[in-house]
């Protein structure tokens, strides 16, 4: 049984909707700017990839805005765009429509503002819990559209979106759903999360005056990631049913691999990354030799990008140099639980359009990062298979494999 | 704030809780149920009012509220005592 992608929706710092997002990505546009959602002037890291022109009142009533955290609002918009793109799901029975969403922090913005009120002895807003809970995005997608099937949330830090898409593949294969709305959402450009990642030395602090040049995966002298936010949603269906309703098919979701390091809570581990990629390829019934594109996890941390490079070289051997690689985070920053969902959309668009978006800010590569990362300028290259990597705190490594629909026959 | 102003503010909060509700149809005797407010909407309404008027609803007393007038009267009474403290 094959699972195919029939709709996509994205809300990102470089565009809302796939057309805007992809056009900016291919042109190497940076969405990183100085933080506007709060006063970050006293922080060591003062920049982020915010979705600046996001206005929930364009698609939600005041009542729903009051009851939802920003991460849920981003997810609701991405889901709406994806459903429109898929042409609606009227052909399906509502109990057979599942939702599988990833988010690392859930409604952390609500948590932070409610906690602040509590510490000031002010009344806590009544929707604090339903807005904060990690499954609120998945729940609201179900409520807004009447999807009454399996409703799951993956919270595996930076790999949440990949795990949610992988879980959707499992649900479809197991026959627990006929269609799944899958992806990730995150909105944690917040004082506490910025501070929390700062204290771990995970964020870049040297580019406050040059935000567009701050996120520089694989580059010499990179010093950390840039916080981002956004949402990415895919509509996943069984091929047969998608065909029978006449849906357009972007790509096949062919494989999913997950592996836990079981070593350190925040440090990356090459073996776990290799295991996740290998499993995704095996799951698709393919061999490493057939992989032509990798949307790297590549957050722009000194250690992470080097370890991922080594993992790719170990798994693919001499062929690693021939694989086109790119880092979406160089333009949008790291949107934690949404990042792999947005990366998946970039992967699917690479397969669909035959264009690899660039890794920007890559003028001089780190000597230890010596693969083809598509530096600065997009490349026309027809690729039939693409892995999207996501490696998260907790030693969680996930990799998902998309193929052109024709590429597998 | 006088009664009319309090009432206008409460009506405005209610109108954001229920989709497609015509605010001009809301008056002091309107019952929450009839307006389409569920229990969570009512809790949120009290929270909005606490923030806007700088008062605290006694939770036992608030359980007995069933109309717009109940809230407006409570605010009227407690607003003045809050101001005189």
C-alpha cells in the first residue's frame, strides 16, 4: 500500500502558503529579523524567524482567538491551506479522517503569560490549560473541520514534526485511518524559551546586527541556531483512494525511520542519525544508493552540522558527495516542532519542481562540512528521492523519505 | 464607570464569545443560556470583567449568576467598594 501527499499548507517566516514560501526559498530569502513580539534588547540573542504578517483575525473569530495559543493558530491556518490545496475531503467518512501533529513546546506562549500573571497574584485566564496543552493544535484542527478519527500529538522536541508525519504513515498502513492531516506547529519566540536555549549556548549571539546572515548551517564560524516559528501541514492519503477521488499527487511518503540515541539528553549522536536514515530507506524498500536529495536537519550549531555531515558520509560512503543537500533553516531559522514539517514541504517541492533550494550564508564552509549543500544559489536538478532529517533533544532522530510518484514504478 | 458604561462593556465581551450574535439584542435580562454562552464562555466572561473593572468575583456568588444583569449589578456594587478602599 502506498501513501501519497495530496495537499500542503505552510506558514513560515518567508511566506504563508506554498507558492510564497517556495518562491522565497528558491530565491534564498532570509526571514530572520530582530525580534518584534517582545523587547529582546537585553538578550544575548535578539533575532528570530517570526511570521510577521500573521493575523489570526483574518480566519478566526474573536472567540477562537481567545481560546487558542499562537501555535494552534499557526497550525489552523496551515491546515486550512493544505485542505484547500487537497480539494477538500468530502469523499471521506469523518471517523476515518485522522490528525497527527507535532509540537515541541505546545502552547508555551500561554503558559509563560499565565505564569507571569500567577506570580503577580493576578487571576489566571480560564483557557490557560486548554490553550497550553500540546494536543490543542490537533484538537482544534479536528473541531474546526469535524475530523473524528485518530487524533494524535507527538512531542519529541525538534523531531516532533517528523514523528507526527511518520506516525501518520503508520496509521494509514495499519488501516486506522483513510486520510491523515499531518505536520507540525511551533510558536516559541518568547522570553523564556529564548533565555532557556541561550543558557544552553544553543543560539547564535554574534549576528544581532546582521539578522539575515545569522543562520548559517555548515559555514565556518557558525555559533548556534536562530529561533523560528511556523507550521507545516500535509494531507496524506492512500494512493488508491486519492486516485479514485481524482486528487493531484505531489509525491509519495515512502518511508519513516526513528532511532533513539539513549546516550545524552541534548548532545547529538552520529549512530542514532545513521540508524534513523537507514531505517527510513529500508522502510521504503529501497537502498541508500537511490537517495538523491537530503533536506538536512542542519540548525547551524557548531556540533550538530558536523555530526550530521559525518552521519551522511558514513551511511552513503563515496556517494555522499553526489547527493544534493540543503538546509531550509538557513532562511527560516529553527522552528522546533514545525521544522521537519516545513522541511518536508521543501523536500516535496524539490521533487515536484526539480529545483533544490539553496543553503544561504554559505560563503566559506567549515572544513569538516565538505558535502554539496547547494550554497547560496538554487540548483536545477531532477531528483526522485528525498530524505528529510530531524534530530531532537532527548536523543530523538527521525528521517522521512519522499519519492516522486513516478520514481518508484 | 456608570451603569450604562458597565453594561456596554459586558455586552461587548459577550459578543466576542458567541459567533454571529447581534449585540443589540442583549439586555440586562438576557440569560447566558439563551445567548448561547456555555459554562467555559461564562468563566471567560467573568475573567474579562475582573481584568477590565479591577474587581474579584466571589466564586460562590458567581455560580448563581444567570443573566447579564447579575454581572452588571455585582460590578456596580463591588466597583464602588474597590474604589473607596
